[in-house]
């Protein structure tokens, strides 16, 4: 076959050749020939007529080779495109994934057909548009969504990202793929962070340019949760006291960490932290917290420890729950305790302290 001319003899040769292997080789050569910019209209039409024969070939291998060979072509007639994308997966997927001129309408048809592998091929296309991404999130299952967010070139609107988080926040793979994308909107980072493991929270901070206040909050949450897990394992006063001292010396004994500890029922950590931060003996701290009902003494202790006033309601709510249930820090049911504390914070009333909705949300975020 000439590189510059396709003749009737070539077509006759193709029709007489019964070998699937030879027909496959011919499909490769013809596809390369078809992409020649110097091809005449007559030669192009002849090539397309041969493609129409090949998309009907009984041998799957021939159709697979044709699909693979045509996937990087341009302006293929629509009837040939339709035949290829509606063929079996091994034929259709390479073409769906790579054919540049696949129309949005045809992509929607593929997504509506509910073949997951073909849907994934659409999601894996280079530079998937925002509209197609929207359609994928609306129509497809988790496996396809994972392919979409794994595709670093796909264009996803902020609203679509938020929909993904709302619908699939329990899917670890999808969350991981979002965190590892080159860019995500700040609102998405703020929404997804509460669903992430400590490790993925760290990756979210290191992989993206986030506002300083969000970065600080995420880092503190990771650090504080990890610290309090360590504290729970310590049974003796000496061990807890040493841990608190180490945190203090490294400037990591933050107010939010101290308040989080009492709201999680980690009484021992809270007592030793207040003692160190307020320069008060541990016995005096315990006496003030539990041997008196005089709130102003507790407030003075918190002020001496430089605990922000906005956190006072959380402390008082936790102390009230502790006094009511005579809480033993070795008991395992901390989850119920935390829920009780949150309920107390939400119903907290004090004439001298107006707790705004923003304060409430902040305090709950520090506990949960």
C-alpha cells in the first residue's frame, strides 16, 4: 500500500485477505495513512469506507486494533465513532478515553448507559470539562467518582467538589484522591478535613496552599488528638505530669489542647495542665475544681492559666457533667461523656457570658 495513495487494488486486496492478523496490520497502516494531512477528499472517503467494513469485523482483535489505531485521529465520521464506543469494552474503552473530538452529547450517552468501565473511561479523559464532571457526580457510582478525582487534569467546580464530599465522605479512596489533587478550593478543604484521618489531614496541609488560620487549626487538631491518645494510656500521676511538662517546655501545651482534654474526660491531664499553666499546686487545683461550687474560683484559676474566656463554657459544661456522674477516668465510655459535654455547651446559659453561634461551633470543633 502506497504511503500517499489508496487505490481500488488496495481495497480489493483487503476484501480477499481472510487473515485476522493481516486485517489488523492493515487497520494500523490505514489509520496512519488516514492521518496524513495531504490526503485528498476522495482518498479520505475511501479510507472511511474501509473503516466502516472493519468496525463490523467478526474478529474482536481486528476491531480492537482499529480502535487503538483511530483513538488519536481527528474528525472521524459520527457513524464510525458510534460503532466504536458502543462496541464491547475492550474495543470501546481506549477510544472513549483518548478520542479528542468525542462530543459532550456522546459522553452523556455513555454515562447514561450505566456501563461502569466505559463511564470510568470518560472520567479518565484528559481535561474533562466542568459540565461533564457535574454529570459524572450526578449519574455515576463511587468507582467512577474515584476515577474522576484521580484524574489530575479533570476540571471540577467548587460546588461539584462539595457534592462529592457530601455524598462520598465515608469513602477513604475518594478522600485520599481529593487530598492528593494538585488544587482544591479552600471551602472543600474546610469541609473535608473533619472526615480525614490524621495522616490525610497532614497531607492536606502539606499538599495545598491553605489560609494560615485553617492550617493552624488542622495542625492543632492532629497534634491534640494524638497527644490525648497518648495521655489516655498513662495510668500514673507521674507519667501524666511528665507529659504535661514536656508539652509545656516545647510550647505545645495550648489552651485548646487543655480544654479538649477536660471535654474528652481526660481529667488528670486537665488538672496537671492547669496546675502548671497557673503555677498552682495540684492539690489546690483539685480542691477548686471539685471541692467547691464557687464558680469565680474556677474562673480565676482559668484566667491564671491563660485559658481564653470563650472557652470557659466548655470547661464549666464538662465539669458539671463530671460532678453529676462522678466520672472515673478509667471507665471506657468516653464517647457518651463527650456527647453529654456537647449537649451542655449547646444549652449553656450565663447572664455574664453571651455565647455566640460562632463560639459554639468553635468549641464543638475543638472537642469532636
